[in-house]
C-alpha cells in the first residue's frame, strides 16, 4: 500500500469553494481509478491555509498508471482552483 500525501495552500476565504471543486473533479475521478483505496482531506491544526489530500493506493504502479492526458483533463476542469501541491509519498509498512 502506498500513500500519496499532497499539501495545498488555500486561502481560508476560498476554502469552501476550493473543496467543492476538488471533490467534484479530483475525488470523483480518483474513485474510478484501478488501485484507488480511499482519500481523506485534512486541515493543518496549526495553519488553516494548509490542506492535505491523503490518498491511499494499492500500489505505486496503480497510482502511476493513470494516463497523463486524463490527469490533464481533470486539472483543466478545476480551472482557477487547480493549485500546485507539495508531494510526499509513503509506503505503508504496517497497519495496526
């Protein structure tokens, strides 16, 4: 199992609208992908501008098998709400 951990900086005044767009476009798209397990959105307790998308995949290969043109379509659909994110990747070594 692999975790994709994305950190976005979102203006607090735009957070609700950004989350609606993110849910409509990215979440719905990811749910249709082979190897997708689940996704959560986290808010940083110390910085309300920092939102984290935590996405579980069955494998790194499953995650990386999504065609680039499909990713580009989702990014375009997000429009002005598409933001750059800091990316970290984690391997799950034990589930307690």
